[in-house]
C-alpha cells in the first residue's frame, strides 16, 4: 500500500501509456489523447440530458427572455463544437492542434486549464456555502465560530473551513474518467429536480399569495433595462462559454453523433427552469 501511495505521488505515476493501436509518436499521444475506443463510448441521450441538470444558484434580474436568449445562443455553439468530438471521438487538446498547430496548441490547452482552475474555485465556493448551511442546520454553533481571518481575506474562518471540506469531498470524483462519471450525472439528474420541487413548494408556502413572485413587476426601464438585459445575457453566455470550448472532452464518449443533438433543446429549457427556481425561491 505504501509503495502504491509513493507511486501515486511521483510524476511518473501519472504518465498514461500508449494504446497498442496508437499511430502517434511518444509524447504526442496517450490513452487519453487517442480516439475513444468503442467500448468506452457509453454516453447516451439520457446521460447527455442529465449532464445539464444543475442546482439553481443564478440570481438574474428578470425572466423576460434575456437568459433564455443567452442559453439558446450558447447551446448552438455547444452543438457545433460538440459535434466534432462526437464524430471523431477525440479530446480538445487534439482538436486544438488543427487550429494552432502541435506546439502552439499547448497555449490553448494551458489557457483552458487556467480558466478551469478559476471556475473550479468559484464553484467550490458556491458549494461550500451549501455545506455551511447544512452544517449550521446540524450544529447551529458553527454560526458562532470566531473569525480569525482579516477583513481583506473576504472569507470567514467558518467559510474557509467549509471550502476546504467541500474541496476534499469532490476530490475523489476528480480522479474518475469521464466515461465512468456518467452514473453521477444520472443520479444528479434525479436528485436535483426533486430538490427544485421541494424548494419551490417551501417558498410558495412561506410567501403569502398577495405578495408572490407573479405580482411583482419590472422597476427599471430605458437604458437601465437595456444594460440589465445585456448583463443577464452575458451571465447566461459566460456560465458555459468556457465549457463550449472543450465540450469535445465529453461528447467524444457519445455512442453516436446524434446523442449530443439534444443540447439545443435541453440547455435553454433546463437552464431557464433553473433560473426561475432561483428567482422564485429568493424572492
């Protein structure tokens, strides 16, 4: 066991071996860079749909079509780029070579890695806030935990504790291959909508009908509304702009090219419902 742990910590232990059928020289290909073999193409229509079911956390300013427009636009981009991965069954680092060349493609991949690190930190922070609420429901005393961090840290001691806890919770899933985590997406696609419904029922029961969401009207107009519209549109586009670049990393596991054709239908509908739930609950 100790030997296996030491191998895991060495850089050489992370080197992926070449497939027997590979046609590229060593250094330009490995098991993760070669086309996905048929036995690993396990993503179906159901998995592709469940991938985009998410927990509501976007707090947009209105539901007048701005976020729906953004989601519709980004879904088309996801379809166009995802088709390449579904057809050729190769990853983003390989596809980037067709545009940037072998050596300059490292810049594209490195840029995507940096963006992924930022997004991982942002989403971990969002998840840590959920962990904090769950811990507070179990042990209310966590709300009284003294803050030892300075104000310019922009996070409290309890918040940092929950951030670290959530980081460790998701770490094991980072070590799984995408073709294996499809079961996680299936579970998420069942559990998360149930959470939506529970939150909606709770919110509508707690809020009197006379002051409900549907009785509220827009309070802005003119240029202020236009800028708010563009801000919401940018929020919708930015949420998945980075993923639209490397979506072939996932669509390459599709059983066939048609599997990922559900994106233009699923993304606008699911994401708009998610936005509505978040607005309804927070209002």
